[in-house]
C-alpha cells in the first residue's frame, strides 16, 4: 500500500426524513442561496421539504443548473450572490447541481481574474463559500468529495480543492423514488466505474481498499438491476444501498494508497462534450474497451476481479479474464446502457475528433501507468466501435 | 438500513515517514504536551522522530500512561497542563495512551466538579483541548474515533464526545515492527471483535456495511497469522493492512445504520478490571461463548458470516453455524490468545464476582436486542469455562 493522507470532513445525514437536519446545519443568521436544476424537486416534494426545513432562514433560490453544468449558468448565480450578500449555499439535486455549487462557491470569492482558470490552469482555490447538499440522484459522489466537473464552450474540465467539500450532505433514499429508470441506471453505472477506476489497476497489496471496492461493486451488481424492476420500484432499502454505494465509491476512501486509472472518464468526458451523451453512458461504452485494450497491464487485478466480484472459477487465466469482461458488459446491458459507440450511432469516423479534443486537453498519458497515449486511446475507441 | 449521521473529522496520515506531518498539523504557537506510556517509544526511535518533527514547537512531555489507563495518572497530566498553559496534546502510543489523552483533553477543561462524572454519570463534554495522535499499536481504533475507556478503582468505564476526535492521526506501519507477538495478536483480536460487534447481529439489509465488515475480517484473518511469523516479521505491507483494518474497524463507518452488540466488550471489561487480563484476551475468551449462547438471535448473520468470511458451504444451517464458530475459535488460537476462562486459570467460582460488577455498572440488558440480562451473562460465562 502506498502512503496517503485521508480526510473527509463532510457530515452525512442518511435516511428518511433527514432533510430537516439542514435547519440545524445552516447557521441561523446565514443568507442562503438554494441552487437546483430543473423542476423535478418541485414535483417530487423535495423543494417543499427543503423550504420547510429552512424555516426562518433568509434564503433565495437559483434554478436552471443543467446536466453537465455550464460555466455561463454558474456565473449567473454568482451575480445573485454578490447582489444579495449570500454567505451559504445549498445544492439540491444530483452531481451536476453539486458540482456547479462547488464551482460557484469558489468562483464567487475568486479575485485573480477569470475563475475558469481554476479548471483550465488549475489555479489554486484560496477560499470558498460554505455549502451543504441535499442529494436526489446517487451517482457521482460529489456530495462527499472535493471535486467538480464543469463545461464551457464544449470543454468539460475538472477542478478540486479541500475547500469545496460540502459541510454536510443529506442522503434520503426516498428522494430517489421519482427518478426515471435511465437516471437510476446512469447512477449505478457511474458509481460502478468510479469504483473500478480506483480498483482495477495493478496490485499494491492494499487489502482493505480492494475488499471495500469489491463490496461496492457486488452491492451495485445486486441492487442495480433490482432497482429497475417494477416489483422493487418503491424499495427504500435497495435505493439506500445504491445511494450509500455511490457516495463511498468516490469519497476518497477506496482510493487511498492505491493506483488510479481514470482513462475511461477522460475519454468519456470528450464523448459527452462532443456528442451530448450522458456521462454514465460514455463510461459504459469506453470501459469494456479499456479493459480489453489494457488487459495485460491489468492482468492480476482482472483475475482478482473475476474471482471475487463475479465468483468465476475458470482455471485458465485468459479465459477467466475474458469471462470477467463479458460479465461486466452483460451487467451494463442489464442496466440498459449502451456498451458500444455503435449503440449511440457513432463509429470510426468520429474517432479523430475525440482524439483532437483529448490532445487539446493534454490527455496524452492516461491510465494507472500513464501510458495510454493518443495512439492507445485510438485503439480503445476502435475497440469500442 | 437504519437512518444515521456519520462524521469523522480526523485527518489520517498513513505510511512510512509520515510522523513529520505533525510539524504542520500542530499550530506553530501551540504549547504542546506529548503524552506517552512506558519507554518503548524511546527504544524504537518513535520518540526521536516526534522530537525532530516538533522542531521549534514549545513542548513538554508526560509519560507513564499504563495499559487500561488510570484516572489518577491522567489527573497528574492535567496538573502539568494547568502549570504550563498547555493548549495542544499529542498522544504517542497505542489505544491506552490515546484514550487517556481524550480524557485529559476533556477533563482539563471540565469545570463542573469531578471529571470522572463524564464516565460514571455520562456528564456532557462541553470543551476539549485539541490533540493529535501518533499510533504505534494498531488495535483499538481510538486514533480515529470519539470514544475512550478509563479505569478508576477497578471500574473500567466509557465516555465519548465529538469533541475528542483526534484532529489528526499518524499511522506509520514501521512504528509497529518493534511490537511483541503478544501485542500484535492482541491488536488483531481487538480489531476483529470490534468488527463483529457491529456486524454479527441481525440483518437490516445494509449491504455496504456488511461487506466492508467482512472485508476487514478477511484481511485480519489473512494478515494476522502472517504478522506472527518470523518470515514476515518485517513486512510493512502486512503491518499496514492490519493497521488500516484496526482503524476502520472502529472509526464509525461500518457501524452506521446497523444494530450493535458490544456484550462481549462489556463482559470483557469486568474481566480486565477484576483480573488484569489483557483487553483483547478477554474478548477472545468471551466472544465464542456469546456466539454459542446467542446463536438463535444471530442465526441469519452467523450463516452469512460462515459463508462469506470463512467460505463455508455446508448445506445444513446448524452445522454451518457450528463450523463458523469453530473457525473463529481456531483463528483465535492461531493468534495465540486464550479462548476459555480456564485458559487464564479462571472458572465457575469467579463468575459471581463478574456478575456483581456487571450489575454495579448497570450492564443488565446487553447485546443488539438488549436481552442479555445478568442471567444470560451467567450462561455466557459458564459457556466460556
């Protein structure tokens, strides 16, 4: 196991009726901006619960954060913050809303030029407005980590800072009951790929991290398909297990002291930026191709993954690896997501544009060995056709 | 899964050469009291590393914290704190030292009478001196939780408060290389029983917590015996996996949203207080008897434990449970700890005194169902002969 520092200060309130906890979490004299996306929180009752919990707090609202949240939209929220002297933010929604609030929190206090520099030049975040989150779509883990992905002019970029951990996050599985099947499946796939990006690399004898990652994967494999059935559509246990899995998949814990991959995410981001494909669906398309292309580098962990996560027993290593990858693809298909570029009507003529974007964003040495060059990314994309 | 709030603010610095992180963790102008136990940190080099890391800090030291730390000893440290205007504490040692520092941190600022009331009357902790920990003996998890156990006049009692989370904890596996085999095995057993106290109860469909607990148990089962061999006595990976397991066994994470048992700990505390038996060795004596006595109440989880942790396949439930308990005892024996009262020269004539102590401490409704009355504790102790 490699050396590491781990610190996750976010306070989690998990379970039904926990939204009322925000009344005590947010200081009484705070001026709050509630930030959300479309109108879904109004139709599913979450907006009303938040409103009730805010009680006598002085608060304003800003809606319209889109999936793959845009810089331009976030900057509009910053104007309100300045006009109203807002000093606390509350994100209500999924990862996009929380990511946007992280950017807004830091950008509102950024005084060294264009805050987009935090993403494009990795300019240091020196201060941020404190904020909490009410999660309604388990997927990204953003509710309990320090990272954010924003989009501007077709560029989907990342920034992170310890200053943008949510102070608190409410995870009420009941808020997820109104999600569409597509949203559920996207969330499960996102959490799954977050996990494997930190697990399916090469072994460093980090037994706890491996077993925790395997536990998350097994839980998602069991609960994901159930959540899509009509029979279990109101099962809060299943929703709760998925929600807690998604948070733990990317709250830092399983990723300490181990190598990370993230090639699938980097390639996937370009697919979203160029073609508007849902984030999770870019992952389900790219990941099987990454496994096939990098199966030598991932050999030992692929065998462990096959045996422990899929209970495979094939004595032949290569056959077992093939089976493990096939199981992964079959799971993705059960979750009703595409597993090939052709499933979303893309093909070999689209590869050059993706590579151009990767090059532009300096994504030229990806993966746990930093040896996924543009040429290897081309192989991966060809494999994904 | 039950509703819960989870918050663990301790910053972990894990790995070799991480002791130097304390120089940045402790404010420059702090007046620090370094608290430790016997002289082992002087002979194994940890004291020197701490001294070097403290650099220009103003610091004092207090040694002599004993295993099962005593109230009277802790109160002596408080006198130094008052005399020298200490405003930061640094625990260097195992769980006993860290537990003592938690008590010292809170007791030094307790102004409503005898600070022992925090334990005997569960008087509320309203403030505490901030402190960090350099862990040298992985076992109790105290380095990243908010609980402490102290002893006074033969009474071993617990207190807890969010104010006594360590600000930071250094986990350098190299500091554990000089431990005796007895210390290693005690640590592994302590972490193991911490885990099962939160896992082996009744199912509430908390899949992540279950799998994380199983992952810790499997890691301890694999690494514990290896750490005792001469061949692997300097293997930092093994020590690291044990160290990280012990922290995660009791940092709150696996215990959220699930029932807790803790009967073994409560009965074990009396064995330590009355007979001076090492904490972990009281657990290895009591736990198998708890499993046998409560096997109906724990039926479903015992089967899950047998199948997932021990890979048992017996089709007959009762036989499988018997096998699972036998495996547990065999593991304890491999770890060279006693599994019966008779192994430590105690027997049926000693049971009444233990029950009297349990009654005195109001430990009359233990276990996840609060139905382990004194009569059931008597059954457990008879089973443990």
